[in-house]
C-alpha cells in the first residue's frame, strides 16, 4: 500500500479484518505537523531571494507553543520560500516562482481547521513585507494550499505531512510496521510506517519492502 496508511488502511479494509489496527487505535494517534502553503507566480524578480530562503520567527518558542501546545497557527511564523527559477530560469522566465511554506497544526479530530485561510495568507504576506519582500503587487498567479486541501488531495491523515508525530524518543519505534499483522501479503510504504516521514525515509521504506518481496518471491514462477 503506497499511501498514508493512517487514512487509507481504515478506509479500504473493514475494521473486523484489521483487529491490530482498530478505529479506536486510529483515534488515539497524534499526527505530525501540517503545512500552510502558498504558490505564487510573480511578474518580476525580487531582490535578496536565493533558491532556498528562510525567515525565522522572532520568537521561536512562542511559535512552537502555538503549534504543538495550543494547536493554533503562529502569528509570527517561520517562513520558508523556495524560488527554483533562481537556478533554473526556464521554470519561470519572467519572474519568481515562489513556494511559500509555514508550519501549521494538523486538522482537528473532526476534520476542521478553525481559522480563516485568506486572513492567514494575508498575515504571511504582511510578515514578508516586514522582511522587505513586497509580494502582493507582483502576483500574476496564486494558489493557497491549507492543511484541509493537503488532507483531501493527498489522502493525508488530518493533513499531516509526516504521518505520526515524533515528539518522544519511543515514537520512532511505535510506527506501524511495514507488513500488516492482519492481512497476508499486505505491505506498507510511505511516511506513516517505518522508518519515518520525509522523502529519504519514505524512499527507504519502499526499498526495504521491495527487498523483502524480491527475496520472498525470487525463483517462484
């Protein structure tokens, strides 16, 4: 299963057929952080932007308290920008192509995010203007991708980017295993299983499962 097993497994397999992964178990899972993303194509090139640029919050502790303790969007967030046209002009010959990402809490258990998407987008633009980046007046095309859209478009459990949270040391060992305990010949790859979230870890999960399957079926017709 090449999907977020926290969401796909319960949706595709009846609860009676997965006794080791019940709906009650899923309800108790704490998801990882999500993201609030803005894609903005500009009519010009802004000064001072590299391929990767990070503007850190003035109060990192408050940002983390908002995200992890209160489940709220930070009012002074750390903002990551990717401007790939800096190194590859063919991607956007006439202006910057910005991927703007801010950390966001996952959706609530009822699937909602209790904030105004447009208002938070404007707050991000305000913070960037304070850093000297006047983006609004140069926008040619724009798309906002909040956690709810991440959940819907990518099948991500509560919009989480990395599956389960990893706040504690033991969390790394509590991820669902790559092989289902309940269904024969069902294997999992992706950020919600071992070894963890993020592109390198997800790739490793696929390689590990592929190696197991190749070994298992090698020589069989």
